């Protein structure tokens, strides 16, 4: 089974699962609340950045495909 990493990395559920895992591990090891909050904020920021990059790449790729189709139709 092949994993679609673009879809996974842009999924809010994936980032929620990662955050939950980190919180659980931090709780097990008794990490203080401030550090836990800072790491959760960092995970959220990274998740948002990756989702933005992937979605912009998708939009740009579709825009390029549309322009190529329009140019092909004009040359006919």
C-alpha cells in the first residue's frame, strides 16, 4: 500500500494526531506545561506551512495546465 504523503501532510487530522502523540509523550515524561505549549504551537505552525505550500503548488500546477490547454486551443 502506497502512502500519499501530499495528502497526509496537508490533512488537519494528521497534524492533530501528531500533536496528540507529542502531548502524550510529554505527559509521560513530565515535561512542563510551557514547553508543551511551545512545542504544540510549533507543530501547528509547521502543519499550516506545509498545507499552504502543498495547496499553492496544486493551484499553480492547475493554472499551468489550464494555460497550456488555452494555448493549444488558440493554435488550432
